């Protein structure tokens, strides 16, 4: 192996130049290179041979027993049965062993081998997959007993093997007190650490629960700082299901992600509720198609039933978008036979009404006035010559429908050819939507007398409600905030629905208390990525693209340096805190593949999984999309960002005001606090004065926005007692959106965006994502328009549910790692559709314009699957 761990304690380097070292606040984090993940992979046969030399008699008996066991009942063609992803783990010592206690990699290769447990089967399947993907990997280097470097085939060794076979006999003598466990363990030098696979450590701690795993004191300190050696001796990380060694981090299915089984009666209730919720939207889609078909009958001069609609070939791996508004097309649309220009039914209707708006390109251009300008100084001379950004002017559309309702292909200037009439085309089979509507309506009538709707009939306990706003004359200042450790799933689901249907956020506390507590340290996740057997993945981990919150633009930074700043903080040359953030890292479409164990842990932690589970949520419409069909990227997604306790006013670590077109749940999984020195505090106060003077000069009015010292003191005082909070959230009610937008349009020049340049243009106050409302802005918003958001602190382990259509913003008070997943609930379909309509009116290259959710397609698939499931349950429920 390229990376060598020296025998001497305290050594903090590696022999390979590719290895990197990151010093945290209190310890040294060792990283594993992309090619160094296979070191010390030893098969059980090799371990057994060593045991024979040490204890010939007992080891020989073990080898004979093992040989007899593997020879009984197997045929050459017998393969390992595939296990479903959510396999349960068994809490017995014999089944806790994954591959390494009983099996060598030679056994894994053998088609005769049958695993002894479900866990073992899952691990072997995953390892086989990885071995197939890395069959061309170069040979690794390892240290030989004689300290010579030699080439070695990494595939002949176990990636996570156990201690030697003599471990059982040695550990069996360890009983009773934890002190005795540790004393005996540190006298034994032949054990192999399960984490680093090294046996050269001076001391290891064996687990008295499984009696086979050991962890060296170095790895305990390095990768399990929250656990003492006594904790390890009592129950090791592997037994606790939070081991972060290489194999465990790359193995999924070791824990059951679903928390409870749903009875047939509950399923029927949920399915009926889904049909009731979605049927109006399906009926609307059917009516739109009927209307367009009737127009086509007029154009063709035939009866409605005689209309000929040709089909468009569209595979499951394709998406069809409107060329004019970029909205997803699910069935009927118009298409040019010459240039294949495609137009959705909404655009067809607007064109006939004369209300179709143009889609000019938007040119955002923020001038980079230089480093000094961003910190309150003078701009660069050449930047002063630059004019303001280009105005966005909506160009009129020179495109009208014909008198009979037919539509010609637009001209070349509007991306068409102008030569043919657009023909009515279909993607789905004839009358598919209308037939589905009839079938759903009939099933609803059939089950109407047999089951009742979910009535949201629940009263939350007083302690589960928190006052997070002080709006006068409002009855929704309190939010539902249950504790995960106190939740009774079925009962609390009704409480959740009661508040969720009203468009209120929900905050669930302590969700990490009910899972295995796998480490979410960024260093652990980065190590897992660097150890990935896919060389293309591990090679891309050396640098990341982060967003500089002060400049509002993307920067490239060494990954080690980024995470060092996460723990220790970073500053500019003038001591102003440098706030960086990673968004969606690693890429969400690969999160489950790159960090499978973390993905399982996150899903297991999700409350109200009927809605939030991205794999099996019964009321999550996104789950209903069949396999093989392109799905929207809904996560999970990881957000890693720095933070600062005080509100800086410029360059804060924030997620600016925006509105998601789907529901979401966000869990704070890790925090790190960075404190400034007295010198840095002094510099920050001095720079704030320069920022204030610059704002006064550029705005030319005393109406500029800046938090006064008194206001800062008040804000800080309000937050006292919440030292453990990691982020501050502001979530606005849907009904307050018009007033919020009006405020931003009136005050937009008081905000800064990219390069700290003043905002000079607003297309959409929320979807532009240019604004963060400071404490002073929120105060003025309430004074002028009488509205305010729900404001609360997100603590470690808090899960925040955000309904679709609720504008929100977030500021980090510490370095934070958050993991989020989007979902689509039946209660908020109307908001998803409303936002889709808003997005289609945005300029061509606007960041929010694309219809990424494809909500209409999701509705169709959800009803189709719901009808099928309800029909399957009908015999057992109706009889």
C-alpha cells in the first residue's frame, strides 16, 4: 500500500507523497489516498496460518471445523442469494460478523460459498460489485515484515478482516469489569484493529460483546473521539452500527431504514387519501386535453370521436420540454413536422388568447470592483467606467394563432422554422388520462363506505408547540415541534398532517438520538470518498468548488484546506471572517452510491417517513415513479458551510431567500464552533464602520439598511441561551408572499449581491435569490407591511420540514453540515403547480426557470400506482 502507518506512536505522516494531512483544532486527521485503500487486506487463511504458529493445537482444531463447515451442503453452482436493500440486521454475535470473521476473499470468489448471515451476504455482494469495477486497478504496495516494499495484488486480501483466530480464545478470558478488559487488551499485541487493519499498534481494545472486533487506541482517538476506551470494550462501533471503517462506510443494507410496518387497513386509508387529493388535478388535465382535442376536431373538420392524433415516440429515459416556456410535456402537445419545434398546451392557449409573453434572455452582470471595494474601500479605477447591468425588457411576441385555432411554427427568431403548421401529438396511449380518471373515481366510490379519510384529528401537547412569531391577530404563531424520542408514530402522523395541510413548517427535535450515531464529521465523509474504489471518484476529491459568501461567486479550493477552515475558521488578510460553503457535495445523484452507509443512516433518522422516505414513503408522490423512468433529482443532498455567531451584515454564511417547488426536510447532522480572537473582533468592528460609510455614500440616503450597535446588542441578547444552535431559519407564510415581494421591490437597492455590488435589477424578488433579510430588514418589513416570518434556531439533530411555496432563508451561526431531501406530498400539489406556472414565465436563462420537478408527470404516475395498489388490496379489505 502506498500509505504506510509508522509503528511509532505520535507519527503524523505517510510515506507516500500523495497523502495529505489535516490538522484540526486538537488532533491530526489522517486521510487515505485513492490508491491506498487496500493495505493489509489479509485473508482468514493467512491469519489462521499465523495462529497455527502461535497456538498449533487450538488453531488446527478451528481450521478443521471451519473446513468441515464449508464443505457441507454446497454445490459448485450455488450462488449467494441476493438480499433486498433494507435487510434487517440481527443483534447476535454470530451474525454480527460481516465477511471478515469467517470468510476470506478466496471464499468470496468461490461460487460454493454460502454466507452465514444476511449482513455477510450483503457485504459480499457489495464487495463483488466493487471488485468487478476495479479489476484493472494497479497493484498496491505494502510494508513487508522485513521492511521491504513489494508489489501485492489487493484483491487477494480482505478489506475488513478480523483479528486472528486466536482472538476468540484470548478474548474469552476477558470478563466483568471494563478496567480488566482494557488492562488485558493492552497486553495483547497480536490483535488487528478493525478500523485501520494494523496489528503493529501498541495497544488495542477488544469488544466483549461480539468477542471478535478490536480497535486500536489511535483509531479510537482519531475516528471515535466521542467514545471512551471503556465504551469500545463494552460494545464496539461495529456492534453499535456506527463503525466508519472503509468497508462499513461502503456497505448499505446493514440497517433497516424503515421504522415501522404499515397495516393493510392503514394502506387503504393512505391510498384513498391519495386518490381524493390527486383526482381534481387529474380531472383538470383531462379537461385541458379534451379542450385541445375539440379544437383539433374543428381544424380537421371532423367529429370529436374521429380526431386523428399521431403518437410521438418518447422513451422512458427521455424528457420532452416546451420550446417556448421550458415546461415538461406529459401527453398532448403540438409539434412541427419540419423542425420538431414543440409547444405545450398552456402556451397554445395563451397564444390563442393573445397573452403569450416573450422569453428574452436575461443578462445579469455584476461588476467586480475589486477586493478593497468588497471590504468598504475604493473600487478599482477601470471598474468605474463600466455602466450598469443591461436592463431586462420583455420583447413582444410576433406570433399569433390562426382564426380556426391552428398554430404555425414560429419564425427562426423565435427558434422555429416558420414553414409548417404545428400538429397535435400524443405521448401516452389514446384516452389514457381520461380512462385513468374514470377508474380512480370508481375505486373511490367503491371504498367510500368501507374506509374513512385521514381527518387530521389530533391535538398536540402544549410542550410540543413553540411560539416562533408574534403576529397580531394570528393563530399560527406557534409551530408543531415534537421530540423524536417521544413520538408515537401513528398518533403523531395525524398531528403532523393537521399542521402540514395548513402550510405550516414542522420541527422535529433529536432525530439523531434514534439512530446508530454514525459520524457525520466532514473528515469521515471525505475519507470515505477518498477510499472509494472508483478511481474517477477518489481522484476528484482533492479539490472542491465552494461559494465565497462575500463575493457570491464560485472559487476552487483544496479539499483539505476547506475542511481545515470548517474546523478552525478562515479569514481574509484584514481578519474579516471568510465564509465558504459547499452545496450538494458530493453530487446528490451519486450520494447513495458514494456514501451508502451515510445515506441509510440519514433515511433511518427521517421522521414521518410516510412522507419523507425517498425510497418507500407511502405518501411521497416521487416514490410512485416506476423504475426505468427518469426521475427528478430530489436528493439526499449535503450542505457543508462555515458559520459565524454574529450577524456580519456582509458576507454572512447564508442561504438567501428562495422558494422550493417541492417539500423538503433538512437535518443538521454536525456542527463546529469557531471563535475569533480579540484582535479579529476589533478588526470586524472597524470594517463594519467602513461598510456603513460605503452604504451611506452609494445609497445617498439615511434609509440605508444596517444594524445599529443597539440593534446588534438586542439581537445577540435574544439568542443567548441557544449556544447549541447551529443555524437560524426564517420561513414566511404563503399568504405573506405578495407583501414580501412588494417590500423587496421597494427596497432592492439597499441590498448587495455578487461582488458586493448593489442589486440594480429585480426580475422576481424571491426566485432571483439575491436577497437576505437582516434583522433590521425584518423589523422594517413588519413596520411597513405587518408581516414577519417564523424565526427559530436549528440545533444539532433537528429536522426542519419546509412546505412547498414557503419562502425561507438560513444563516449559519456555526460551521454546519446539513443533509436534506425533497419530497412531494399530496397536501402541497397545488403549490407545486403554482410555482411551475411562475417559473415558466421567467426569462430563458433564469436560474429557476427549468421544470425540474415535472409535477404533472408525477401526478399521473402516482395515481396510476395508487389505483393498482388499491385494486390489489381490495379482495382482502372488502371481504
